[in-house]
C-alpha cells in the first residue's frame, strides 16, 4: 500500500537528494511532506514535476505519516524522532543521534537488511557516509575470510558537511581565482587547495568523532565486535564523492583475484579495476550522482602476505545518505 512519507530537513543537501531518490526510484508514496526549520516557512522544494510547500517540523505534523526520513542533524533527531515514532511512523534517521543505541538497528541494505525488522523504538539509523561505502565493499571480503583488521584513510567531500560547506568551498575557489585571500567561516581553516581534519575531537583528544564512528559503526553493522578498524579521516576540496584507501587483513590469506571475483558479484558494488592505469581508477567526479560503490585498485599487499588493498569511491549524498535511507524505507514497506 502507498505510504505517506515525511522528509525532515527537506531543504538541506541530503533532504533534497532524498526527494530526488524517492522520485527516481518511484517509491510508492501517496503523499510526500517536506519539513524543515521555521526558517524555511514559505519555501518550496521540487518533487515529481511540482513544487511542494515546506512546512515546519513539529510533532503534530507526523500524524498519519508512515515513513519519516530524517536528515536535520542529531539535535532535531533526538527530540523529534521519538515523537514521530510514537505517532506510528517508522523513522529512518541520517544523524548520529541513534546509531549506537542497542535498541536501534543500524542498517545498510546490501549488508545487514535483516536488522531492519527488529526496531523496538520505531527508529532505524542510517550509518555515517564513510562507513556505509566501506562496509558495502568489506562485506563480501568478510564473508570470504572474516576480517581481522582494517586500516582506512578517507578523502571526504565538502558536501558531507552540508549546504554551507559546499558554498564555502565554491566561494573560496572564486576568491583564489580573483587573487584574494578566501574567507573562512564553516571549515576551521581554508579548504580550497588544502586538506583539513574538521571533525569534533573525540573525548580522548587524539581521535576525531568521525574516526570513532567508523570503528564502532563497522562493528555494529557487520555484527562482529572483534574487527579492528584504524581510521584517519580527511576532508578534501572535492564537492561530492568520498574516496577511501583501505587495507584489509583477514583470518586467512586472500588473493586479489578472489577478492575481485567476490566484489564483482556483490550487490551495490561496481568493480572498476584493470590494474594500475593512470586516470582509470574510480574518481569522485565521475561517481557523483551515481548509486553504486565503486571499487578499484584491488591489490595484494607488497609487505603483508595475504592482505588486500582497495580504493573505494561513492557519492556521499546518495549511497552515503539519501539512497541508503530510501533503500531502508523500501525494505520496511515491502
Ligand atoms: N551531507 C552528507 O553527506 C551526509 C551524509 C550522511 C549523513 N548526513 C547527515 O544528514 C543531516 C543533514 O545533513 P545535510 O548535509 O543535508 O545538512 P544541510 O544541508 O545543512 O541541511 C540541514 C537541514 O536540516 C534542517 N534543519 C535544521 N534545523 C532544523 C530544525 N530545528 N527543525 C527542522 N529542520 C531543521 C534544515 O532546514 P532549514 O533549511 O530550514 O534550516 C535543512 O533542511 C546531518 O545529520 C548530517 O550529519 C549528511
């Protein structure tokens, strides 16, 4: 039966992408309600050839809603998600608010779809964007030989930080073109022509919160607390598309051929790997706007026998956020 779908944060980068994905996948919605902060009252957002009026996200607005896709940050999700769930909606939240709650499943449909059915709070969490694309690529390897250790370096796009961050990157590039010193407001330092680690520090003061998300969320999604994850998260001056260099060690030695074969069969993965060829590996510019997780440079490690190295690229706004959320909605309504 068609569902009433609310999109909370509909004016944001992820919310707008959710509307596009709902439309492109012909999600069976009888009605789509775009919600945002009171600042957006009077604005409209495009959906299915029409302009939909944006309304304030207040608890009463969730009466009669079947699916509530949240992408309005953790503070809003903490307050409003339980109120939407209490009114009968299945909440699918993109923020970090609920991800590690033991009563909230953390779901990537290609990896752990079965977890979506057990949702005692009526809330399902969408993992962090960097974690999603990594676990889609890791799951077939985990199934082959049980992963013991992952070392990952991320190259994360500005759009992972929302609308204002993309505007700042664009404006900084224009300022540099004019020979001016770029203004810095959203990022902690200039992002154009630079690399920045811009996430909040974790409590110990050595790691970032983003890095710890990759550790804990990977274990929860793959259902294995023994997996060691060593992340370094870096923001790069790319608009859209996160990239990751991943080194994997398993319980038994793997060959690149076996990993390539497993990844070639894996749902949601496109292997782009003809050995090393300049300019022929997965690149964020080409992956932006696309659905798959692209994997290339599948290599046996030079120094650690049996270990494998990968290069993984995906659109952080689609598979890293909006697409994954809509796929979860498809799971719970099918
Ligand atoms: N960008 C990514 O790649 C990505 C990936 C995974 C997860 N996420 C998560 O998704 C969420 C949104 O990210 P984004 O990139 O779309 O950010 P964004 O572009 O800054 O958009 C934020 C959205 O939240 C809405 N909002 C803010 N305060 C609100 C309130 N009090 N009540 C209702 N709505 C409110 C905003 O509405 P107004 O326009 O009215 O202010 C806007 O629609 C964040 O939790 C983020 O961590 C983002």
